[in-house]
């Protein structure tokens, strides 16, 4: 028997054992978007909304919608509505159109949704009069 044969068999068995392992989990697009959105949020949004998204900053303390964790929105809180808010702004929030790309705005919206879920989001009361 050749001297290399036991090594070749061991190598082949190790390869077969590795093939039987389940693949590593892949991040879904939403996870990647939220991760990218977090980095953007920390650079562009945290100065007003706080890094935790709770709105407890000197700038935002007087604005009820600055808290992104409580689930109370100026709109319906859908991804499209959050994207629109980031894109167009609404007093006192500035517009980020032209400051962020469309993809970055979508990513920030994905991250903001994770903040509201982490904060125990609840249905927003009717705030039509506050708009």
C-alpha cells in the first residue's frame, strides 16, 4: 500500500463530512438593508433621533414624532411612508432627497422599522389633526 493512501482517504472522508453539514444561514435582503441603514442612521439621523432612536436629544425633545421606537407615526408607519418622510422631510425634519441615494433612503427606512419593532411598536392613534 502506498504511503500517501491513508492521507488521501482521511482527506476524502473529511471532505464528505463537510458536505453533510448544513450551509451557513444567509442574510435576507431586509437584514442587509437594515444593517446598512443603521450605519447611515448613525451618521445622518442620530443627532436628532438619538443613536437608540428614542428621540431623547436636546434637538428633538419637543417633537413627539422624534421617538422612532414607540410606534407612533405621523403616517401609517409603512416602509413606503417612512421612505417618503426621509425623502421629502416634514417640519422640523429636513429632506434627505439629494443627500442620500434612493437605496440609502430605503435602507434607513428598513432600519427605522427594526427600531420600532425593538421598542414594542403599537398601533398609532389617529393623528390626522396633528398632520
